[in-house]
C-alpha cells in the first residue's frame, strides 16, 4: 500500500508540472520560433534609413571593429556600405531570417561589400588577412536582441557580437565619409594609459596581415609588491567622436565602454579618470601666404611664404575634387604619412626633411601637370619631428588657396597626334645588350610649339621630371635638345643629356645641340626616333645612341640607379621604334594624384664613384 500511494502521488505531481508548463508557454516550440523570426524580421526592417553595424571580423578580433551600413528591405534585399569602400558605393544582395536555434540572419547571396569581411577570396585576391581565409568574418548571425532602437547579433562562425544602431540620415555617402574622416583624424599612436594619475604602457596594433587594425594592449600592473603585469587587450571601433569598445574595458576598479577624442592626441572616458594618450603634438604659430602666378591650361607657378623662416613645412597641389570630402586633418595626415614611412625605414630625419620639406620661402612651377579647366587647391602646413624622434607631425592648421586652370587652345592635327602614351622600344642596351621598352607620355607644354615628355629613360627619375621636345609644324617632327637641367641634388645638376658611342662604349657629351629627332608615321600611330651625331673637341664625330638623366658637377658626372623593371646603367641604345597605345584623353592626369614640387625615392640617386671628363660639342 505504501508503494502504491507513493506512485500515485508522483503521478499527480507529474501531471501538475505538465499543466504548469503548458500555462507558461501558450505557444508550441515551433510557434515560438516562428514568432521570434517575425519579430527579428520586423526589427531589422524597421530602420527607415538603415543601420550602422559595428562589425568585428575574425574570432579573436585581431583587426578590431569597423562601421558597416546595412538596410534590410521588405523585398528580401539588403543594401550595404562600408568604411573600406568609396563612401558613395553600395552593394545589394539578398538576406533571409530563418528559425534554427533561434532567429538566424543570413546574408545568403554574395554582397561585394559585406562579404569583403567574410569571403576567403578577399585574402587570395587582395592579399589581406590570410591567404585561405581572408578576414575570416561572419555572414550568418544569430539574433540575440532585436528592437527598433538596437539589435545585437552573434556571428555563427566567430561567436563575435555585432551591434546595430539606427541611422539618423538617409544620406549614407555623407555619413560614411564623416566616419572615415573621424577615423583618419583619430588614428594616433597612443603610448600610455593613465588611470587616476598612474601611467601604464600601451601598444597600439594599427595593422595586421596587410590590413588596418583597431586594437591596443595595456600592460597593467595592479598595486602590490607581488602583483604581476596583466596584458589587457581592447578591440574597438571608431565613432564620430572617439572609441567604442567591443566589450567594457576593465582596468583595476575602472570600467570603460567608450572614450572621447580630445586635443588631437588623447582619448578620455566621461569622468576623466582614464586616458589613452599619444605624444602631445607640437604647436606652432607659423602661417603661410600662398600666391598663384603664370597660370595656363596645363601649368602654374606656386609661391609659399611662411611667417617663421626656421621651421619646416610641406605643401602640395591637389585637384579639388580629390579632397572635397576630406577633412583638413586627413589632408595633412596623407602628406605626413609619407615622411613617417621613410622614418620607419630607418632613414635619418634630416635627410627626409631636406628631400621632402621646405624652410623659408619656396616656389615651384608645375609644367604640363594640370588638366584644362580644372579646379585645384594648394595646401600648406607646418611640420616637426616629435621630441622622442618617433614620428613627424603637423604643427599648424592647414592653409589653402584655390585656382582654376585655363581652357586649352585649338591644336594642329599633327601636333595633337603626338599627344598620349607611346610604347618606345630601343634597338639594344648598354649592359644586357637587349632591346629596352619604355612607356612614355607626351603632353602639351606650349600648344603647337613644344611638348613635355615623361618616361623616356631607364633611371628612377624617368617619371618624375618631364623633359621638353620642340615641335616643327612644317615637318610634324619633334626634337629633344641636349643638356636640359631639371633639378639639383647634393650640389649636382640633374641633367637630361645625350649618350654618344665612343670606342665601343658610351660617354656623355655636354653642350648645346639637338640630341634626337622623332618622325611621325603616315598612320599617325607609329613613329621612329633616332639620335643625331655630335662632333667633339678634336674633330671626332660620335653617333648619339640615346638620352637619360645624369648628375653633373663641373667636368664630372654621376649616374642614377635604374627604375623598377630595368637594370642599373643599362641605358637604351637607339634607333627607337614608337607605337601609340593611348590617346591624350585616356591618359589625362589622375584626379587622385597630388602635385608635388619635391619628390623622392630614397637610395635611387646615390652617386657612383665613377667620374668622366665631359667634352664640348660643336
């Protein structure tokens, strides 16, 4: 009887529990899953302007986080935009929300922008991340929380959370550009973390696997004699005002979720008790006056005058369209980064400054480097080396002056036929004894009278300094004069000069004479270029085999190293055949390229010990 009574009681309790469970869940499991899918879908589609997603690829979050805009439409399409693409660019694909172990959001057809972070081909094709995995991000997410104001997703591959916030504007291009500019302005190399007045070392991870990274590590040592140093790693995403951490950053008794960027060099939490700092910038009162003169459709002279003559500065000319969306800080950073890239190579700061910076008044003429009827901006600002020698930095605001190039005048038929890109092939060469091929660009200097030519040579200066060719309207030919001085390096004159054949080898020949002529073919797409002859002191006549850049000082010369794809001192030996490969319109200057008075490639203009005596020419 006792056993029967116990079983009877257990049966009653079990039935009671089932009845209570049924009371708790008014829907079945499948119905609850269907409801979760509907609620997630409704939330995803609720943002009229779309969402800003804080996305963290890779399971260990080694790259930090990035801003991606997404909009989920009711027709099953999703539109995406990203920091790593042009802000005006979007990509559309399809998405689904299905019930599995909860509501699962899948970007289930390929999206050029969103799948940039998850596709293995990103690494294989673009060389970033890992070769077989790319950035190893997610394309399928479990919906953890979903409302009209906030959505939290969890990547099914990485287990990383992604956070979505509704966008307040439908102008994605402007908004994304604002995030891009903010990230550029705030990308400083922090060295210390200060917590309630105590400093700890910080290491910034700003790149990894050929890709940008947004992660820093704090070497935090708690108080106490036996306390061991802890490595606190903090992945973050840039907001428009500072940093937002993937998860709260805990340092001792401080917990920080976001920080604000202040005074151009540090981030601080709301009450100021935690600060992540870079070196304090150097400030200067230097100001710049920019003058524009001799403006044509293709050329301009720019003068820059500082108020302080013993401080370094930089300046460059930009097509206005190329910097229209960039902040002043971003423009300055683009130029300063070049200086710092050479510093990272171990080059002495003084060498870098002498090669790429200015002190006192400066002036430069940009020949044949403008496009007709185009707006340009001259930008100038002060620079200095940080006290610890770790980096160059800007020291002033950005000073700007705008101008617009003139209209191109009418061109003669044969003159215009020369304009464009030509493939030039030599007969032989001095070292390898094989033909050399060079792509040269011919453009207007003085309409119907002369050209500017770049690329004709094998040295590192071939695409830096244009040389002048004079046009003959009666014959349709052009000729290149010897001894064109284009610049100065270490007391030597950088000169475009003829090489003449003498006793089985070459020599350079100084003097004022025509070195080479080029004749246009009847089809106007082919041509032949050949050297003339020159008579040197003593009456000996030598054939001109070609021309290139040399450094001259008195009766001695020095050679420049070869550009990529060529062999040192393997000068091209003509005659030369020419084939037109692009018209002038197709080779118009790239609007993304700034014009620089000073350009430099370290190690390519080192002088050799070889010295030869230059001779006069008749």
